[in-house]
C-alpha cells in the first residue's frame, strides 16, 4: 500500500489535471465590437453576439438555427384566448450578481424593450400588455392574434429589474443621441459567461458562469473567453496564423484558401441569414449631397438604372471571390416568403441603364454620396468601391464615405444619408420581420429601419395583417402580394446573400451558425 502522503499527493495532482482539462481559454476575434452592452438599445448582429454570451432569452436559435427553450421552458396560446401567449419561466435561475430570476424580471425586460429608445421595439408592436401571473408564469397579450410572437424573442435579453433600478437604467440607452449609461459598459445576465473586464473596442474578458442553469446541458468547455476586436483584416488573419487568437469570425474572403492550407487551422463554412443591399432616400424633395435641385432617386427609372448598372455577379466573382450568392430580393432562402423567381438577379445592362437615365432627365448624370461601413459586413468597403465604379458608367459620380459601423449606424439612424449600404438578417425566419422594419412607413414602432421615405398604404396594411393572420395559406398570400408590390417598385438594390466562413484551431469543434451568432456554450475541444 502507498503511504498516505503519496496518496494525498496523487489525489492533488489528479485534481489539478482535471481542473486544467476543464480550464480552456478561447481567444476570439472579429472585425468589430459590440456597439453597447445595453441589451435593448441596438438590434445589431455583433452586439447580439456579445450579449448572447452574457444574457439569456426566453427561447433561442441553436447552432442549427432550431428554436430551443431558454429562460422559458414552455409556451403556448392560452385556451379560448387567442390573443394571449403564456410563457412558463425556468425555476432556480440566478443572475450573475445573485438576484433570483422571476416573472417580474421578464415583464420588466419586455416592457423596457418596448421603450422608444429601444431598437428592439419593432419586434413587439403587437403587444398590448405583459403581466406576471405568478413568480414563474408570464402572460403576453397582443392586440390581435400573433402566431409569430415567440420567434420575436430570440434576441430579447432578460435583465434583472432590481439591478436596473439600482443603477438607474430602467430605460434603454438612447444610442442615436450618444447617451452614456451604466448599462452601456456593465452587464448582469443569467447567461453562460460573466463579464470580468471590458474595454470597448479593445478587449472584453468573460469567465464561465459555473452557476449557469444549463451547466449540465451544454458542453461549457470554455472557462475563459477573451474577445479582441481587430479592424484590419490582414492583422486578424496574422493573429490566427501566429497563435495569438484561436477563433476568427467572418474570415476575409481573400484569405479563406490560405487558411485552409495552413497547419493547425481549419475553416467552417455555410450560408448566412443575411442580405447585403443598397438603400436610397427617395422620399425627400431634394437630396443632401447631390448636385441637383431635386431627388433623382424619387424616379423609378433612375432606381431601375442603378439596379441594372450594379453587377452583382461581377461583385461575387471579383470582390467576394465566389463567397456570396447574388440576390434579387432582401430575403435569404431560409425565410418564409422567399421565392427563386423573386430572387432572380437581372443581367447587368449598362446600355439600357443609360437609356433609363436619359428618359428620366438625368442623361448627364448627377453626383451623390454613398455611405458605407468598413467593419461590419464581409468586404463591405470593397463592395462599395465596386459600386462606385459601376455607377460611373451611367454618369452617376459617387463620393464614397466609408467609416466604422458605430458612426455609420448612428448617422443612418439620424436619417443623414442619401445613399447607403446595409445588411439585413431575419432571426424570425419570416418575411413579416423584413416588412416591419424595412418597408412599412416609418411611423412609431414600425419602419424603424426604413430610411428610404417609402410609404404605401397597402404595404402597411399587409405588414400589419401578416403579423396577425393565423391561417397559414391566407398569410402566405399576403406575404406574396407584399413582395410583388415592393419588388416592382425597386425600393432597394439587392447585391447578395452573404456566405460565412469561421476559421479556428483545428482542435476546435464548432460549426457555423447561419445567424452568425457563436453560442460558445456549444463549443468543444477535441482532446
């Protein structure tokens, strides 16, 4: 028999090795940081990606984009009351700072997200009342039946009412006004990771929440998550190749092949639920940056000319190196309402575009500014540079302003742009989300991302109706009619559906998620 001291030493070493095996650090990078840590201020992808590590939602989309229970364990329409949804709230859940989760926190969070400062409010327009029935039951009443309501909660994060009141953040940050609140740089969620430190645009360190309600349901192999946004594409790739980072989200298309051939690195690829497009202010009497005394974009013939001049197939080949799917509509194939016919891309036709410009009275062209982010979408600035060259062929001189997405989105929200690049994902997987935000008249809670000035009474009626209709066939007919109307008007210029590549150490097991949201609680290391 071994001496007691030897047995004790062996046990201690064994425990240390076991701890080390479960103490994996993952260093993560992408081009841009979260705009804010306030969970209800911005409806924006990189911001949601960070907040999904800290907070939970009532339900969420897993790595296969399937809906899964989160803080709600079940949900259903109340019997004999088609306008009331009932959500059962998970018991035994605590926030990172120790507060117990109750139905009251859910009621508070949903109402907070309905505030005028919140960019999430467009998802909640049908809600008339949210009430706690008991500590773990919430009823949500809508003005009309809303079959899609649960789908709208996948990025609706739940906060602690007590924490919010303690720190004076009962209302969301007014991002467009540049407001600074405690919730902008601090967070207290129920999610799989806690925030250890935060330097915006520099470094955020998360540590595993060992009290997480799902600790035994998910791999949870990362004990420390270090997020370092790196704006430069070449620097991000160099950091992965040198071993400074382990996981690169949104690999630059020009480096995909290089990384695939590098030792110790692999790529995971798949289609993203996101469409990249150009938007135009067609509603103002005069553009801010144009050298005309009117608004050329108000003329459908000019919009058609632009659509024929912007060659999505060339952008796919020359800018995206094949890593995109040219688009004819702002709905990727995942989405209910998508049709191949509507997504057909018109052949580029410069001669016909020039004829249309002449017919519209702009045969000599005009000058306008195009605003573009340079750190949000894959090769966003390069896409805009290609558009500048393509429009020059039909006499439109474009001055390109490319800047960081925090400035781009703040100025866009203040309606300062004539012509802009935007990308749109559809977390609800339904066209109603697109019409609610992009096509409905910008009025109150609806049309909050419609910066075109477009307003159509029938489209507005259909948008509201498709959010209430429970008959699937009738609802799909509404969606099809709405798409026909807006497609004919050429309100936006679709460019492509984005493709995703994530690059990582080859001992990491982590598939691409089409919402481009890495739920790191699922990541595993191949030992």
